[in-house]
C-alpha cells in the first residue's frame, strides 16, 4: 500500500506572525554570512525591519475581538489576546535590538548571529502566547530557553557571562524536567494534551461524584509541576535564585530582554493554561500562587533594598514585579487578563528604559554597575536623569506614570476577585519598593558625582529611552486607548467561535 | 473664565518646564538666577490672577450652581470605571486654590531674595513651580485619582526640596524620612481608593458629564454603603469606617499627625521658604482638605478617632515646641500642633472651622516662617535661639511683622488666629454633650492653646528681646524683596479673621453648598476666657525669658526651666521620644531585615551604611552559609524544596 | 524459540550489567565512555527482543550516535580529568552505597512485587511504528514537528557561537579606557612634548589604576 499522506487543511493566518519571524531569522542568518566586513550593524537594522514586518503581519491577521481561529489540529489559536501580546513582545524585542546595536561593537562582542537568535527567541515567545497544546508550550519554552542560554553567555570575554549561561542552562534544564514530567502526568491523567480537552475532561470527571477521580489527581499533580516549571521562568520565589546572577552576567540588553520578554511570554502561557485547562482546579492553585506571589513581592523588594549594584537591583526588582503580575494572573477570568497585559506593557517600557540608561553608563571592561555612577547625574545630563527618574517612579508605581495604572489595575482586579489580603500585601511591598527606587533618584538629584562618568549615547539608545519615557508618561496620562486595547484582548475559551 | 480653570495648574507647570529645560542652561550665573526667579514668580502670579478671576466668577453664580467641572480628557475608561482628567471649582476648592497661589506667589517673591547667590537656583524654582502645579491638581482634581496624583506629586516635590541642600547630611536623611513616612500614608490612600472603587464603582467626587454621559460621584451616593459591613467572624465593621480609617492613615502621614508626625520637624532642613510654603501653609494641610472633601464618608466611629488624633497631636506637639532651641523647629512643632487643631475640628464635624483655621494658619504661619527665614538670613544662618537676642533693634520690619504673626498664633484678639481657633474651642464647649469625649478634648485644646501662647512668648523673648548673646555675626535687616512679602502677609494676618467673623460668617455661607453647616455659635464667655488665658500664658512666656531669666540664657546652655522640670523637659524636647521609639524599634528591625537579606541571601549586596549589620549577620550565618552564594546546587536545592512544599500542600489539601 | 529468546535475554542482560559496572569502575574516563556505549548497545538489543524495532534504531541513533559522541567530545575537551592519583571510590562510598541501595529497593521491590509478569503475551499490534509516527508528524503533529526543526536550528547556531574559538578575541579581557591609554603610552614611548594624557576625558577620573573587573559590586 503506497503511503498516502494527507496534510490537513491549514489556516496559515494562525501562525503568520511566528512564521514571518522564523523565516526572517533564518534568512537573516544566511544574509549575515555573506555580509562583508566585521561591522554587523546592518544585520541589526535588518532584524528591526523583520520585527516591523512581523508587526504588520500581526495587525493584518488580527481577529475581531471575541473571535478566534485555530488550526493545526487545534494546537495553536489566534485570538486577540495572542495578537496583543505578540505586538507587545515585538516592541520589547525591537527595544532590545535597538539598544544592542552599538553595545555589541562597543564591548567587542559583535557577532551577526546575535540578532537572529533574538528573533528566534521572540518567535518562541509568540508561540508561547498562542499555543493551546502542551507539546507546543514545551517547545516554545525550550526554543526561548535555548536561545537565551546562548545569549546569556554571549559576552564571551567575561567569565561571569559564561558562568551565568551555564548556571541558567543547568537550572533551566532542571526546571524543564519538572515541566515535561508534569506534561507527561497530565497526559497520563487526561489522555490529551489539548488545553480545551483537558478543561473539558476535568469538568466532566469532577462533576461525576464526590470522590476525587485518579485521572484528575494525576492532572492536578502534573499541573502543579507545569506551574513550577513556569515559576522558574518567571522567577517566583523560591524558584528565582538564578535571576540576579544570570542578569548580572549576561550582556545588559539581553538582561533587559529577559526581564520583560521571557516573563511576559511565560506568564501568557501560564495564564492560558490556568484559565483554559485548569480553571476547575482554581481552589487548589489559587492559594499556591497567592503564597508564591506574596513571598515574591516581599522577598524581591526587600532583597533589592541594599543593592549597590544597579544590575542586581533591577534583577531583584524584576523578581518583585513578577509577584505583582502573578496577582493579575490569579484573577484570570475577571479582569486579570486586562490587568496583566497593561502591567506588562507599563513594566516593559519602564524596565527597558531603565536598562537602556544603565547601558549608557556602562563602561567597557568594567563590571560594576554601581549606583554611584548615577550620583549627580542631574547636574551633567539632566535629561538622562529625568528619564531615569521617570522609569524609577513608574516602577515604584507613582502616578502619573503608566506603572501606577499597571499596579492600580492589578490591585483593582484582585480586590474585585476578593483577594483583599493580596492587595494589602501588594500595596505594602510597593511601599517598601519605593525606597530603593527613590534612592536612585536621590543619588541622581541630591548628590555630587562620585567619579567622572561619560554616558554613551547613540541613536538606538536615545530612541529607546525617548519612546520609553514618552510611553510611560503618555500611558500614565492617557491610558484609555491602551485600556480599550487590552479590554478587547480576550482569551479564546473554546475552539473556533 | 470658569472654563479656563485648567490654566491655573498649567501656568506653574509651564514655569517648571522653562526653568528645567531652558533656564538651567544659561551660562551667566546672574542672568540665570534672575531669569529663574522672574519666570517662577510670573508663572505663579499669573496663576493667582486667573484663580482670582475664576473665584469672583464662581461667586456670581447662584449658590446651588457653584460647582464647575472642566473635563480635559478621559483619563481612564474601562467597562466599569470612568475617570476623567478633570478639574473642578467649587467653594472649597476655590479657597484652597487662592491660598495656594496667593501665599505661593508671595513666597516665590521672597525666595528671590532668600535664595540669592545659590548656585542651583534654577532647580529650586523649578521644583517650587512643580509643587504649586501638583498642589493645585490636589485641590482642584474632580476625582480621587487626580487628587492622589497631586498627593504623590507634592510628596515628591517636598522630598526634592527638603533634600535641596544635600551637602548637609541631615537634609538628604530628612528627605528620605519624609518620603518614606509619607509612603505609609499613601499606601493607605491607595487601599481606600480601591475600596471606594469597589463599593461605588466610581472615583469621581461629584456627578460628572463626559461626552454627554453622566458619571456618578461617590460623595453624593454615600447612602449606597450605609449599613454595609465587612469583617472577620465575631467582629464586623461598617465599610464606611474602614474606608475613612484608611483615609485617616493617609492624613496622618501628609498632615503630620500622630503617629506619623515625626518627619515634619526634620523637614525643616530644607530652605526656609519651602518650610513656609510646603510644610506650613499648603501641603501639610492637604490632609485636612481631604477630610473636608470626603467628610460624607466618615462614620461616627472614625470621627471620634479623628478627633482624638487631632487633639493628642495638638498637645504633644505643643509641649514639644516649648522645649526647642531651633527657631524653625519651634515653628515646625507649632505647625504640627495647629494641624492637630484642624483635624480635631474636622473630627468634631465643624469642617468650616477646620478650613477657616487652615486658611488663617496658612497665612500667619507662612508669615512666621518667612520671618524666621529673615532672621536666619540676617544673622548669617544662625538657627539656635540661644545665639540670638535683641534683634528687634536691628531688624525692625521683621520684628513687627513677626510680632503680629506670633500674636495671631497665640490667639490674641483681633488677629486672624484668634477667630479661627476660638471657633473650634467654642464649638467643643457648646457641644460637650454630643459625645463623651468632647469635654476632655475641649480641655486638651484649651491647654494646647495656652501652651501655644507660651512658646510664642518664649520665642519672641529669646529672639528679639534681651541682648545679643553671640557676637560672631552682625545682624542686619533683610532686603525689601523679602520684607515686602512679610508686610503683605502681616496685613493679611490682621484682616483674615474677617473671613468668618461671628455675625457675618462669610466663609460658612460661602462653603455652605459643600458643607451644609450652620454658622458657628459665638460664645463671649469662651472667647474672653481663651483670650485671657492666651494673653496670660503668652505674657508669662515672654516675662520668664525676657525679664526673669534673661541673664541665665547662655549659648549652648540649658533652659532655665530645666532646673525645675528636668527629665520632663528632656522628654518634651525629644517630642516624647516618638522619633526615638521608631528609631529603636522599627528602623533597626527594618535595617536588620534588609541587612539580613543582603547578608544571607546576597552577600554581594551589602551597603556601606549597613556594613556593621551585614557583618554581624555574616558572622551569625557563617555556619549556615549564605543562600545566594552563586552555587547552582544551592539554587537547585531551594528550587526542590519549593517543589516539595507545593506538591506536599496539594496532596494534603485534597 | 522461547528458550533462544530467554538465553539471548540473559546474555544481553549480563552484558548490560557488566558494561554498566565497568563504566563506574574503570580508571580511564575515555574507557568509561566506551563502556557506556556498550551498555547502550545492549539496551538496543533488549528493544529488539521486545519487537520494538523502531525504538531500537532510535536508541542507537540517539544514544550512541549523539549522546555518547557528545560525552566523548566533552571528555576529550576537558583536560586533566584523569588524574591517576585520584581514588576511584571516595571516602564515604559505603554509606552512599547503602543509601542508594535502599532508595533503589524502595522503588524496585514494590514494582517487582506488584507486577503481573506476562512477558510473552501475544504481541500487541504495533502501537507506534515508524509508519504511524511518520503519519502523525505529517498530520496531527505537523506544527510541533516544524517548530522542533526551528528549535534545532537555533540550538545549532547557539552551539557554534559558544564553541567558536577565536584566538584573537577569546579570553582577552576587554580593557577599560584608562588601561587602553596606559597601554598606548607604553607601546609608543611618549616624546617629552606630548601631553601626559591624550584623552582628557579620562584624565580627571582615574589617576589610580582602574578597578579590576573582579571587584564588581563594590560597596557604595
């Protein structure tokens, strides 16, 4: 019998964004090979163009709010949540590349493959946001992780960079083990890896009787392990310990990219898993996530208090922010989705901006991102100081910045969901957090410079900082367009429709 | 004009932008200084004129129509929540706005003289302009969110201005202290906002029309939460009580009430005009404004607490003010004490009296601070009153204006302070039957007011009478750019009582659309009693320090009264050790926790300041090793423990 | 036939056990890796005996073709790992052995006890032969298949970057600006007319040698 392979009907629109970005990355690898000379800036600009094209493709295939398309045996879905997230991720990737272009040559680590790797990672993030099948979720996580291991170790003249890459690899593999084991258990319990079918399975099997069916038990344990795998990626306490070391060792633009991009994508996938597949288990995962979020907010912010090293401080601050985003995730189903997307964008703007400012002050061959370098910045570079102050205020959640509304929405969603204790802890920890963000402002505005620091400016950095400042303030004063955008970003809860 | 009220906050903001972006770049020092001053004064002055015109127009409207809202754009529109970026002008916002811009303008002018020769003066004026903008947003915002924006904004400006002379070590410390203490209050306000949003579905104060759609305001709908309770088993609370208590915590932070008042005396490290504007006349009164604005939410339970907080703050701060040597710290504690009067008044439900006292206090306390600034300026940065003495001959204008301010603060007829304070005390006397706590509060307030007179008499005697005790400087009168604002403020101090004289009670009528209060009853008996008491204790304070013990006051010496009071005096000087209490309990605990985290969880992150703590804990945790030690195996172990705990929990939870 | 199969099973089992023992006991680590390959081969044979041809091929391809070669590469790239003085057994090997044995038994004994030993039951219809797998990859699992290809490409590029040895650049610490200036001064002995510092920007900042990169995170 001659094998007859029937490829099922495919809706290419569903995977159009990631198809574009993967194709672009592959071609860019080739183009880079044939590019003469040592200068690799052109590759960077081409990668930016690829992101722009992907964004246009995303906008072109964007479904109407509330509708969705699935394809590939219902493994991926294109819903408005996914496209909004894709656009945010593309913006983050564009920022990362823009701040990398001169960074790499300045630090003598310029290699053309850097940019395709960022594109691959971005593609993995987009996949995470869109997949409705645990196999694809796993592949997305791995695609993202493997590229990031490499990018972390990209600063090869530094031993710490390699060390960071190795640490990240080892712990990442450890976490991936839990993730894949969890997926296997879920398959064993539910007999499927499709998120919708898992949800349906749980609904029927839990509805039957009072006893807890063994299949559901396997799904519960498996779900917990999947959750743990994600907790590593989004660095919730106590799975966060790699974060400061890895951020410190990796090239600063990569740290920036990781701190928002990876988090955003992993949170999105987790959100989808929680509300599509594991919603019947809400009574189980809610307290777990609640405790983790509380620990994370407190620990991240307290640990950041005494950091003289800005890069580590931002790392701990990103741990703290993961706690706030977790609150948004937990209230999935009510207004959690919206608050998550808003928070992500606000956080992305402020954090990318802060890292960009850090890059302007980073000096070749030195590894101290000391807060001392910010001392007296107002005097010499008032605009840079004002930009940094804006980012710090936004991260601290002071109005009228976008960061304030991010926190406001997250807390409001949690309050509406009845999680008043979490709101209380969140507000408390953000009061603690204000202290170290403020310390940076204090050093900039109320101190004499400790040593001569000459910031490096270039087009990519300036534009990134500019967009981040404007975005942070404009979304603080005029959040309405953004709010309506995220309100229209709905997670598809069923196939088609 | 009423549709142009958005100009009022915008004008100072433009001044801020010019001074930030343009003036700072002028190379010539003198041109820069002059430009900065003129731009700042011009911006605030223009705002004052617009505010005055708008105020007059508001007065021409019929009483019930005196609420004008201008929605600039929709700030926030989600399905259930619509918050416009809108300004409003109603009688309450109107008087606050006039106080802010009016006193603000005078202080800006004064600053030109006071800050002369300072090398960062463009920055100073920029901050000052930004402060005015934020304060105006606070009082004119038509919703709680905008109020909160202003609330945080003034906190930030206050932080920047306290730490303005950062070369002084105390200045940056005081700045951080102010901000951190205020953040506690701000967190409470944020929670209150969440609760209001949750229970009312709106953050607007009053019904607002945006694009033809009416959005309700929560102040008009307080009946929606009447009787709604939340609580733990066995104990339920009215939701109104919870919300208003959260607001009260915010008030205690911003308005320096018990137990969060400790930042204000330290805040005097900032330039004196800043103390006058921010830490006496405007920002610290924001809490009183907030209570007055949202008084509809406050329940009797909370109001009783509010009254007690105010009264206790009034007496504690008044005793502390008696025992200070620093001319500005006396005034700082006095401000805390007077804010206590206002808060107590608000707690007793006489919001008009609270606002009346707020206004008069804003004027005469600004006068006193500016006067003290003039003294400091004229004595070459001397702040210790033991080093002064006999200044009345050298600085006549300062002396006379200061005297008017001091008499007004002491509550002497017919100055502004008498009328406003008397209204509060008389009310407490007349309504002692309303609740059991009113009578004790009355006595506390009367005692505080006697002490107020006493310490002002002491201060007058120490600064202006006697002989100059320190001859390291040659006192001189300040330039006219500084004395003219003093004279104007002194004039206002004499006249401001007319705002709400018994019989005319213009302010009560004016605020009637907002407060719906009857005119306060005037009691001639209480008035005579209070005046005699104030005059008596004021004279006593003056007589003790200017006549009886005039020769016993020496530079760096002890107070003559110390001989009889001893430890009590020390306690008073230390404001009953609240600061020390926090320093010995919360601060070290906080440091220790942070240092512990730094030492144990991340040895790379030990700050120089806490090195000692870090080392201590480093030694303690030497055996246990540190957690964030860079070893992958430790990280994996923590990870695995997390897994075990989570899976274990789930299995037991089944 | 059963007997032949059982004999072959026994021989293979012994081979696997013996090879595994050799892996952990030989002193030369390259030999250990070679014994590991033998062990993998034995497992592939077991699969064949169980009529899982595809799995056997995959086992050879993946574990011998990829994993073992990777191990060998790693061993050969890591020098000085076979120190002849290093004892094969470390000090507390007995207690370690005891603990692992207990743990192992805790897993194995219940499994053996509870298992229904139906070894040579009727062969089930092939569950996952290469044919079915191929169909699945082109049908239901088309997208994961493609994504896995992307993943491999990214991993390959990453591996090349990590491993690429560039003598010029690698392991040379990037100099700070001040160090570069100092170095330039050494190379071309400065004529007396030349200003002391060609870069005034750094002259005011670093009269002393710049901090070494190891001193990262110095206290504030």
